[in-house]
C-alpha cells in the first residue's frame, strides 16, 4: 500500500493512499462468498446460486461494500502506520481506479503537536477567601431586612435605607428609554409603584442618593451616568435623566435578633445554632470560590507558557456554539433581531476569541490527563450526578435519564476528567494570596451532599476535541 502524507497549516493533513489490486480481490472474494451463502434467488436453493449469477444480481451492492471495506481498512491502517493523531475526516476524494488499484485522498483534522510545558510549580495569585464573624452578621442583617415590616410614614422625608414607592420614567437625549431599549428591559426605562430601598447599591449608581429627603407627592429630576458594563450597549456609559415621583415613604421595622427570629429561618434552631449553619455554609462557599479562582489562575498560567497551532475547524465549531448561545440568550431577554444583527461583528469576534482560549485549554488539559494517567471512576460519576440532582432538587435517576440524551453522560465524564487535570495544576502550584474576600452565604438548614464543596466546572469547549 502506497501512502503519502502532506502536513498542512491549521493542524490539517492530506493523506493519499493507493490500495493494491490484491487487497481489492481478496475483499471481493470474501464479500461475494457471503452473498452466495445468503442469497435466495428464484430457481436455486439458498446458498447454491452460481457465483456469476449472484455477482450480476447484486453487483451494485457488492461493489459498494467492497469499496467501503477496503477504503475504511486502508484508512485506519495508513493512520496507524503514519502515527497520525486524527480528530476527524474533513474531506474524502476518491481517485480513479487503474489496473485494479483503488486510490483516495482524505483531508484530516489532526490534534495539535506540542510539548506540554512544565505544569507543576505554576506561580499563581488569588484572593484569600476567609469567613469572619462580621460576614456572618452581615448575612443575618440581610435576613432581618428581608423579614422587616414596612410602615408608611406621613409628612416625613425619606432617609437612607428607607423605602419609597416611586413612579419613574427615563430619557436619553430627550428620547424615552422605552423607545431605546427592548421590551424585556423596560423596567430600566419606566415603572409605576416600584418599591425601592434608598441604598447606594440599588438600581443605577447615584440614583438612590439623589432621592434622599424626598417626600410623598414630590417629583424630582434625577441625572445618572449609566455603567459601562453589564447593561444594554444603547445606554452604556451615557447620561440618562429620570423623572421620579414619590408616592409613599415607608420605614422598615426590623425583627429582633433572637431565637424566635432564628426559628423562623431554620425551624427549631436557636440564634447560636443559626450562626453555626451560616458559618459552615459560608466556609463551603468560600472554599468553592477560592478553588475556582485557583483553577482559573492556574489554567491561565499554563496557557501563557506555550503557543501552538489549533485546528481551525474545531475552533470554528466552538465559536459557532458560543454564537448560538449568545444569540439565544439575547432573544430570550427580548433583544430585537435588528439589534443582534447590528452587533453581529462584535458577537462573532468575542465568540471566536473565547473559542480559541477554550480549545487551547482543552488540549493542554488532555495532555495533563495523559501524563498523570487520570481516569473517571463510577464513584466520580455518581458523586457528580448526586450533586447535580441536589442543586436541581430532583433525583439522581432523573438526572441520569436526562443525561442519557445527546451524549450527556459522555460529556459529563469528559468534564470530570478535565476538572481532575485542573486540580493537578492547582495541587502543585505555588500560590500567593492577596487581601481576603469575605464571601456571603444564605443560611441553609439542611447540609449539602458530601461532594458539593468540590463541584468543578470544566473548560467551556462544549465537547471533546481529541481522543
């Protein structure tokens, strides 16, 4: 068998194969023999029809089967002989049959060739997530605020942290925001009877501060500069003018912080016991947050150590998936189709950039998997499925049934495998901590499953790109 391999850019290769006539003859003899044994033709007992009759009757089927068999066997043999790490076949071109020899050329997508850099001893910096007594008290205070009783105050100006029922409508350069924003975001544009706590972090920065001192029946003009991130591009970073009318001013009467309050949140628990629940859940949340930050930092450190070519069609597929997700998300938010079209280039650019990162990360992690001989056990799968079921408030059996569709179990297994590789990076990293971040967690009376604190996200490639 004559084999020619030409390496191409973007992890592609052209593989040409000439199959000797003897191989075709041998395959045809075996396949025709099978047809003779199975053929039931009029005038002949099964398996007794003459060879030439069978070949004539089933010529098209026999030719196709012979061709498929010798091509597939020869392709596998050529890939094995040339030691090609093939991801998929991009194109197949049959050649002309000459003197009984069959030939074909295929375009192959190859895994990138690179030497894995030293992945142990990566230097990473992450914030230290600590849980303090102050953090627990802040959670309790938020719960008190959520359970507060509101009472209307007459002829009294609203102070900071008071509640005000307001009507508001916004304009951008004398154009109503309802004409600028999609229907799903009209809550930013206008509202009636909206009860708002006058707190600095509520609504748009600077909005609540300008309403301090307002009385019921009073109307004010509030000018704010919209944030540059996390908001519709049509108004991001721009000045918006709101007309705000206060309908009622309400003060909040907070419940007393005692055992009765604790029992309302966690039945049968004392205040001290409730503090313990919050503390433990906060520690779990802090540990998970810190782990995720370490994984991100370690992956970034490894990624920065090496550059290599990526399979273009794999990157394109990953980018298309991200585009589809972004478009669906915007449609679900009520963003008009024309606005999505207007931002098509930026969506494509962002999706393409992120896809390159995701695909590169996955190939790096797959090499770590090989180096460390990592695998996924049945216990790993059961723990992850139980964790998914716990968070979704369903049963593991229902999760398994759902995952059995569209290769969900295979994807989950792949995700766990990559997460194990990430953890190898973290376990061997040199970690420097910056100023601590205090996480906050809502109290949960019931404990989380044993593996909930180690739930791991996988790189967002969406599917395996290599075997």
